[in-house]
């Protein structure tokens, strides 16, 4: 479907890249496993595909779906979220300077740290929730502002329109890791970002059964061409089956996110009234530092939250240990709710408070989730 066609997200999620198979009329996109494609008798490739790393019909449909959902001109799919992030850094000129969110996903922090150590680029870590701090970190050779918003796990919210202006004034790109949101919650490209980045492993995949990533660019041009080159020549492509699974998941994404968002807001509100809880970290809460910007820029609340338990690390670990409906596991965005003592998964050097618990809210009934939290909090106090 023409991605400019003025449909709502719910409609785009079902029709983007999903036109019936021209060969058979199948309503469900075919899953092609072929790695190589036939040449015409004269040696041309009029059917568009040559070799699966360069382009592939199942991945092509996924990329069109992702571009349509995110409101971008082009999506480029990767084998993981970290491979998607990496493609952006590898597309920069040598010696580029990057300003990046200090409390970003810990795996990405390690990746950027290693790139900086190898002098591939230099980095300034800032609180991207503070636009003035970002502005003061800009240098002559700053070519990218990398924002994770909300950040992980403190959920700091960046003022994306203000950062987009700052990036434009300094000839830099603005990239936003929007993994915590999806287009159901936040549209970084509509807010002025040049690139929206996702770990599709999380809410977009939504079922904890695939690993993937994507970069979606607002407009066609040299940035997206260089990232496409990273995909084709770097080779970190998703398998056809993962592309197909993700396509299937995208069609239910807006409906899943609506429920996850509403349940997360309710759980955050409930936790805020509990004596065992020292602080609730979710942009829906009026005392959250990013509440006003989130209210202005977000279409719904993110489906995950964090809270700090009175009694410190031992109490927080005991709460996670007592959960029954919530599953103790890392990651987020699946249909099942997850509970996690965040500092211990991030390991040494983490700046995450030791009394912090992160919740990924799934599709269980919110009353059951609240009852589970209630028993977990009271068992330990
Ligand atoms: C999980 C995650 C990533 C990394 O994605 P993978 O698919 O695990 O490689 C990057 N950014 C954020 C915000 C994430 O939550």
C-alpha cells in the first residue's frame, strides 16, 4: 500500500507491506526461504532480487511495513537491535563525535564504549532529558545526537522537537532509539528526528520469540543509503523466518500496545499509593521529570515502568523473588509480564539504583498483575 495513504496506525499495521501474493492470491505474505534468485535469459534481474543478503522478498515486505508504521521513507532491518544501532555508528565519517544518552540500554553503552576506545569515534555522555546539557556537549565535528527516550531504566524523556532543531543547526543527525515506545506511543520522525531505531525484539516483536532491529529514516538520502550499505556489506540481516514472524506481530502491535499502556499506567498509579514503594518511575506520574514533555509528545504511555522499593537492594530482590504471575526475566515488550532487578543484570559499573525493579507489562488482566505485586510486596515487608 502507498505509505502516504492517510490511514491510522491500526490500519497501516495490518496493510503495510502485506498486499496479497501476486502469484497465488494468498492473503498472508508468503515466507520465502530462497537465498538466490533466477536471472532472466538475457542475464537481467527484472524480478528485483539477486542474492538474499542484498535484498530478499520477505525482508522487503517487512521493511515496507516498518517504514509505513513509523511514518518514514525507508526502513532497514537488522539481525538484532544492537546491529541496527551499530549500523548507524558505522555509517558516520571517521573521527565523528557523538553526543549520546548517558543512561541508555547497557549493551549499547558497552558497544559505544568499545567504538570510542578503538578511536572509531568519540562520545560525550549526557542527560538527553536536559536540552541545554546536550547543546553544551556539541563540538565542531559532532555528526550525531543519539537519544534513547524514554531512557533505560530511569525513563528520562528527551524534548525531541528541541533536539531536532539543535541537530539541524549543527549539521548533525538526530537518531532516537524508540524501542520502549513503538509508533503507538511516540513518533520520533514526526517530532523531527532523522532516524528512528528499534530493537524489534521488544514491543514490535511482542512475543519474546525473535531478535531483530530496524532503522527507519525520515527522508531518503545519504544517511539512509550509508546505513543500507552497512546492512548489505556488514551482512547482519534477519532471517526470512524472523522477518515473517515480525510481520505477523506488527499487525497486532497497536492493539497490544493500547492494553500494555493502559495497564502500565494503572499499575504505576497503584504502586504510587503503596507504603512499601519509595518511588515510581513512569512518565504517566505527575512527579516524573519528563511528565509534561511526554504529555505533549506521546500518544500513549509506555508499557513498562520501574519502581524503587523501601529497604534497599535486598528488599527489591525479595519482591522480584516472590512474584508469581510476573516472570523473572530480562527484556521487555512481550505478551507476558516480566519483573527484573535491573542493577544485577547490568552488572558492575551500573548506575541503576540497587533498589530498583523494572516491570514490562504484558497482556494479562491488570487486576491479576496488581494482585501479584501486592502479594510480592507484602510477603517481604
Ligand atoms: C534491547 C534493547 C536494545 C538492543 O536490542 P537487541 O535486539 O537485544 O540487540 C537496544 N535499545 C534498547 C532500548 C533496548 O531495550
